[in-house]
């Protein structure tokens, strides 16, 4: 079996070390890269050439924007989310942003290893504890935000909405990067994606599109 290069994102060093120790006797999983914050993770991932990212949701990220940001920087990476919060809306948000797997923080060592190996193959993995919440229709709905194939605002992710609103408020890409704790390059990638989705050519047209589609509101 080919080795799996793993990146761990967790802000608690003790937890990171504990997770890493689980793989000490697992020959095919190499915990090669560690990040303690979203900013560190985004700085590291582009050149790290990792196969799987284990994202611990003790990292504050209420809408899983970091998942989308990581995939912008390293599109070939597979994201596995580990979280204590296992409500359906949390799972839905993670999958919608591009995560391939979702497991609870209290899963067993064997199940975590199985999850990493499965996600590394590009397959979806949900833990046994979560699997009963998931149906095929639910997954299809999450992966297809706008089922009619249109270009409506439903195709704009939460992170893209955040950036669009900041653009409308006059923030530069560098200022947005500082505000959202991401790189300027990530902001530029998001801007390009938003403009492609909205079929506009510049920031002024993009802001106008936001108002027309109800994403941006006129302040009274």
C-alpha cells in the first residue's frame, strides 16, 4: 500500500501529539505536517504535497470556510473533518465546502485509520456513529447546491459571500486576507471563482450582481 502523507490541523499541541502517536505503528500513514492555526495551514499546504488533511474542529471555523480555502491552495488534497459537533447541518456544511469525510472526535484508532485510508483513495467516509444520519439523497443535495444548473446565488459558498461583502465595503484583497486570517493569494482565488460563477469581469459588476441577487443589502 502506498504511503499516505498526512497533514494535521489542530491548535492544541497535546492533542496533536496524541493523534500523531496513534500512527507510530501504522506503516502507511505518515503524520508529516502539523499546523496549529488556519493561517499556518494555508501557508504550509501549497508546497507540502500532502494526501490527506485531518482538520480538527477545535479550530474555530463556524462555516468550514477553511476547507474551501485549503482546497483552493492544494486542490488535490483530501479533507477529513474530525469534530465533536455531529449535527446534520455541520456535516452538510463540511461536505458542501469539499470535505470527503466527517468523523467524531471520540472515534476509535482503528476507525480513524480506516477513515484516512478511505479518504486518501478519493472516497467518501462517514463514521459508524454518523452514517445513520446520512442518505444518498442528502449527499446529492449537498454536492449540488443549485440542482437546476443555473447561476443563482445558491452557488456562492459562505466564504465567498464573506469576501463579496467585504469587497462591497471597499476592502482590498490584502485587507480581506488580514480580516479573515487567510493569504492574499487565497482571497484572489476566491475573487476569481466568484466572478467566474457570476459571469462578471470586474469588482464593480460583481458588487452590482450581489445587490441584484439579494446577497448584498442596501444599508438604510
